[in-house]
């Protein structure tokens, strides 16, 4: 586990021989240097630096600024930079010097293209994927977007998403940092380093909300709440909700929905602006499923399953909602097998049940699904399409019963 900085270096100002020296400020600390990466190394206690640049970037200045004293090496790097011919061996010299400066090993320098067409952009993204190979579990990663091409800032964000989602790399984005050089004229010559991690956090929260509202997966929300003591109880409820859904335990899902409904005001009034901004989406999802009667909840979640193409679970929930409704109206225990079997027998009496036709058709499909019986490969599309129709007819019956 290490503190890692991903930064970039451009060609600088040709007339001035590189970057201008700036006095950078971060969290009350100041450092005067041409390279914001050097300031961040000292401010953050960076142990590994991953530096990207083109063959024409000012690698000679990087070598000197990070403690390189050999003038012949610096001159050779300058000459090759001027001829746009920096190569991998030159980068090894620079990264070895960076390691010496940091007092650790593992820093890397990478050559990138200018990114002026799709081919070069793909090559640059490939470089960022190589960086992923050097990140380890538990690493704290800071991304500096101050210098070089603006496309690299976007690549940095995409890389983190790709690393977490596709590569399943368990590193932590600790900061997305930008040296606001333009602001120094309004700040007594001091260049503030601004942390833009809020943008990354917002993306993570949007993914979490989508996972919940589209797939019923609350794991990401629970993960994002894990570092906030204010929401410790809510985190546990979201975890239990995901587990209940995976186990298709409708009673447990309802219990967790009811528990979350009682916590809505806490979520809505969070001091975290991102949570409060996105809370409406969570609230709408919870309130949609928060029904007083178990039968109404089961029908509501059957409809949600259908909308999100979880057809098997939709049929299970639909059939159970009909059985539960009969138990509720007859005063039978909704959670006892004998009572539910009695309700099923009553439903199955032709011409004596409002549910007979719906229950007969939906329950056959439900049994075929649960027991994997019948030759259903030719009826998959029909079964999927019919689920919505069965749900709507059941809703009509429920409404009719409520009206007396």
C-alpha cells in the first residue's frame, strides 16, 4: 500500500526554457517550483510518481528539478527533447532519479502521443491501462491534471472507472488535483491547488444510484456510506437489502424497505451535498415499494422486476402476492405454510375466485421456472411479454377488492 501520484509534463514555454516557477499552496503548505508534481510529492508524502509526457516534453527539467546533478545527462536529455526523440532509455534515467528523490522504488515514466486523432488517443489510453498494472490493493492514488493535454484529465477519470469496474483493482482515489495557475494574479501571486475529487465522487454516486434503481443492487451505496458514521445504520440496511434480493426473500426485502423509509429524512437532510442531491432518486425507489400490506408490496416488486426484465423473480412475486392477498382477506396467517396452502386451494376453485385465470396461467410458468420443468425454450418471449399483462390484471383485481 502506497501513496501514488499520477501526473504529466508538457513542453513548457520554449522562450522561457520550460515551466514558470510558481508558489503552490495546498492545505496551508507552500512550495515554489516549476513542477506542481514536485510540490505535491512533498505536500502529500508521495512514495511513487507515475509521470506521462511526449518525446518533446521537458524531461531534462524533470531530471534536474528532482535532484539530478549530472550536467551531461541533463544536456543530453535537452538535446533529445529538442529533436523530439526522447526514448525509453532516457525515461529510465529520469525515473531512477525520481526514485532517488523520493527515497523509494517503483516510480515510472511513460511516453504518450499528442492525441490528435483516434489512433493516438487509443495509444494514450493504453498507457493509462499500463499504469493500472502498477497499482496495488489499498494504494492511495492522486491524479494531477495541471499540465499537458486536457485529454489526459479525462483519461485519468476513465482509467479509474475502468480499473475499479473492469479490472477490479481495489485502490482508492484520494484526490484529483489541479494547480490553478491563472488564479495567482488574484491571490497575491500564490497558485492554489484545488481538489476536484467531488467530480469523481459524483460519478461514483450516480453509478450507485443506478445500481439500486435499475438492478436492486445496493452494495455500491453501502460501500460509499462505509466511511461516514452518520450513516452506519443505513449502510447495514442497504447491505441487507441486497442480500435479501439475491436470496429472493420477499419478506426480508419488505422489512428493509420499511426500515429505509424511516430513514429517508436523514438521507435527504445529509450534510453531504452529493447525498442530498441524489437522495430523491433513492427516496422515489423506496417509496414506490414501501407498501403497508405484504400483498401490495409483493405486487409492486413484481412490477419492478418486470420493468427491469427480472422475469423469473417477477413471476414468483406475482403468484405470491395473489396467495398473500387471499390470506389477508380471509384472516389467514400470511407466513404459515398450511394457511397459504389453504388459500391456494381456494384460488384454484374455478368460477369461485377472481384470481383463477391469472393464478392458473402465472403459477404454471412460475412452477416451470422454479422446478425447471416443461419445454419452455419456445415460449420464453411469450412468457416474458405476458408477465406485464398478468400484473396489470392482478392490480385491477386488487383495486376492485379495495373498493369493495
